């Protein structure tokens, strides 16, 4: 048994991924060290992460200058930068991808979040990014909006690894599971292989407490419900995952070689200082899952994580906790719908700011 808590997560069946990417991290040996020392098994990115990396450093100035002189607009400049970084990360993780039979060693790149409600455009962009990356262990992030569901099915049917992102509601997650299976069933029906296709369903965790806890505080007398909604909701999602993988429909796909679409716990950093910094990691350790940890949470868990499978305890408590929240006046459907809308808007804003930052830098750099 490993003494490193992050490595121990992997031993317990939960893959630790890193929710951050920069060129320096990938090419400077940081990823290699985390793979070797911490059992790192994958990496995720989003527009906010790239916006901070590109706008907040000079790492990409040379690329921005040269691509601008070639006449590329900001969106194409960003994609060239992002594709290069994700390809390099994929190459670092390739041995893991092979060792795990395509189950881990995956690196995600998100479609333009402004397309989250445009099915056809999402399908086209997912296909284009997948072709540009040209790596078997790349993943394309597609928001789990209502309009994203057909794009998920089509992309998987086309053999694209898909990370379904911005999931908050268990009801929507059930639709994602259906979209996932439909995509693989399409391939099986056409006699195409499914054994190397990977997919995860990224369920956002701490943001739910960040939305509900202030409401509970304002009502007063409901302190016992603080910090319960996010974990209970995630545990409910895990129960849905277990039910789905016990069905004849899934068994037929598994017999054809399909891999499970694993739940991925996202937004597992602690926003409220009243909770421990590894609060959402400890509670959701479970087999067949992924936890993508931002840098501060990754470091904190390495330092003082106490890995132990606790999902069963959470699943046992979840029905009563969710019922108590409902009785207190929390409409979880309304809250999760709001979080989905805000999540899409937030990522779209970061993407817009990213392109504006590239445009501004291009003007400065080319003028030098």
C-alpha cells in the first residue's frame, strides 16, 4: 500500500487527474514527476484554465507573435496553442494509456462553450478538434446541456473520446448515460470497435454547496444541512451509475468490449473555509471514478489526505439529506438548472476574455 495518498486513490479504484495545464508544466518535467511520484493518471483543461495560462504569463508570447504574423485570428491562435499543449500532455501520458488499455492517461480539451446550445456546431467543432489533436488519448469536452446530448452520441459514434462536462443534476446525468450508450450502440450496430473509446461524465460538486449554503444561512436554524447537498447529490449520481452498469443494455455493450463511462468528480476544491481543504475528495472516493483535482487541492491531498472508500456511507445518508433539503425549501432542480446556465456562461466568458487577451497581446507583440 502506497504512503502517498494520491497514489493510494488509484489503488482504491479512483483515478487522480490534474485540473490544470500550462506548457511549462508539461515540457518542464512537472507532469512527468507527478506521474512518477503521485500516480497521476490524466489531465483536464477548460477555458478558464487556458485564459489564466495564456493571459497571465509570457509563455505563449512567441507563438502569439508568429501566428499573428501568419494572419491567424485569435480563435485559431488559441486553438494552435491549446492543441500543441494537449498533444504534448497526451504524449507524456501515452504509456499510461497503453498500460491501462485506454482507460486512463487521457487529456481533455473543451469545445467553444459558446456552442453549448448548438448541437450541429458542437458536433463539427468536436470532430475538428479531435482531428487536430490526432492523439488516441485525447478527450473532447462537450457540455452536458440538453443540446449537447445528441452531440455526445454522435461524437462517440464517430469514435471520439468524450468528457461530458458541466453536469449538476442527476436527472441530466441519466440522459448523459443514455446518450453515451446510444453512441456506442451505433458503433456496434455498424460493426465498429468500441474497446478503445473512453468517456467520463464530469459531475461538478462543490459549486452546489456554494449556491445552497448561503440560502441556508439566510434562513437560519439550518446549520445541520450546510455542506450536505453537494456530496449527497454526487452520491445519488454514483448510485445512478451503478444502476446503469447493472442493466442488460450495458451488459450487451460490455460484451462487445465497451468501457464504462466513469463518473468524474469536478469542482472538488473547497470554496468555504469552514470545511477542510480536502472535504470533497475524502467523501467521494469510490471504485470506477475519476477525481480531477486543481493544483491547491492536489497538493493538499498529497500532504494530508486520508484515502479510504467512503462512498457507501455517503450513499446511505444521501436520501435522508436530500429529503431534508427539500423540506427546508430547496428545489434542487431549480438550483442545478441555474448552475448549468451559470457554468456555461462562466466558461463562455473566460473563452471570450481569452481571445480578447490574445488579440491584445498580438497587437503589442507584433508592434515591437
